[in-house]
C-alpha cells in the first residue's frame, strides 16, 4: 500500500508536466503554422517535386531548401489559409541548401528567426511541414546536437547544423524548426536513412545571413582559386623541420587554366598549407576562407613544393554562378 500511495502521489505532478509540455508545443504551433507553406515545383527536364517553406516577411518573401526548388521553372505555394499562389525564385544557394522565393501578397503571417547561437541541447524543437504531402504536419522532439557539419549538394560543408530527433520525412524539407516561442531556430533539410531520430536543420543564423544576401543580390558571392584539392598527410620530418603546427594539407591535384592558383605559380603536386597565415589542413578549411570579401584581394598562399616551403601572392576571383 505504501508503494501504491507513493506512486499515486506523483501523478498530479507528472500530469502537470505533461500538460505544460503539451501547452508549450500547441502554443508554438498555433503561433507558427499560419506562416508555413506547402510547395509544389516543376522543371523542364525533371519530374515535379514538393517540399515546405515559411514566410520571413509580411510582403511575401519565404525561405525553403535549395534542393526543393533548384532548376525548377514553376513554383506553386499553398498557404495555410487555403490560398494557392505562384512564386518567383529570388535566389538560390546550393552551398547552404537555402533558397528565397516571393509571392505577390501583403500582410502575410511570417516567422522571426531566433538566435541559433542561444540554442542548447535538450530544448524542445518542433518541426512543421508537409511530409509526403500531408500539409501542416507537426512533429516534436528535442535538439539532439549542435555544431554538426553536413555536406551540401554542391560538395561544400554546411557548418553549425542543428541535429534534432523531431521526426522528418520527405516533404519536410524547407520547413521551419521552431522553439516554444514559435521562432525559427533552423530550416529542416535532411534525414539519415535508415537511422531513426537523426535529422538536421540549417541554423537560423546561417539562414538569416544567406536570406539577406539572396534578397539583395540573388546569390551568394564566393571566391575561388582554381584548385582541385585532396587532403593529404604531411611528411613528419618536413613538418618538424618547418615547425608546422598541422599534420595535413591540401594537395593540388589539378589546376584550372589561367586560374588564380595557376597565375600565382602553383603546380600540381604542391601542398597548400595556409592562406594569409590561416592554416588549411583540409579542403573544407580552404573553402571556408574563400569568402566573398576575398574577391580581387591580394593574399599570401603558403605551400610545400617537395620539401621546400614557399609563399606566393594570389588574387582570388569570384566563383561563377551555378546554373
């Protein structure tokens, strides 16, 4: 009897916690769902597809995934209030798997982008979208991990990705991952099959930065030096001799003709170690440094040619736009 009484005495507290959790989730959904949309896209040379998105401004700008709309020719947005509107593609960035669309409408419900740097593991995460075409589907879980990296369709790493166990399925792509205030902490982008409960979202701070540039310029400007790179270990004796603080570098496996790297005098077989003194132990580390602000700006590339350490001036150029 004592055990039964002890168990029963906890029931009101447990029920209160469950009710509080339910209220938090339902409140967040009520605040967010009017801004969430279902997308259907078509292309000239590809079958139709679908995904999710959400408005980020009252005048019709919305965020989704690049892989949902890339190469599409027509895009239809289904709003939560039943309206169906055509959408223009404002900008598309495969490197972060984000895209911005716009519909011709005003005073639309829209979502605020939270500060993803303030997100903590274990906090409630709520995904809203259209998995398998079922519009306004809600799943809830927690933030499982922060600071993950995910390789996008372009081959570049997407940094600061949020891992969640809120269930995602095909069609959730581009929908919001929101907190209990109904603010966006991430843009749902990927799942790992056949794993259960391992899903990813592009962090809201990344989405905010990308969206601003896509709305302004229609694309993200990045620089390039024209090197096909491969991660390689350094010979330990050579690394010690030159007092290098890294064990790996980027082998120049190929050079684009007349590229910045070719003009700077790099050759196939050289191993790039640093750009402007910042180490490049891997191809991804080199990519991170080739930002838009380096376009046309002189930099110093440090590299090994055999056992000889060299430093040459290089001027990165703007990466051509992706079709």
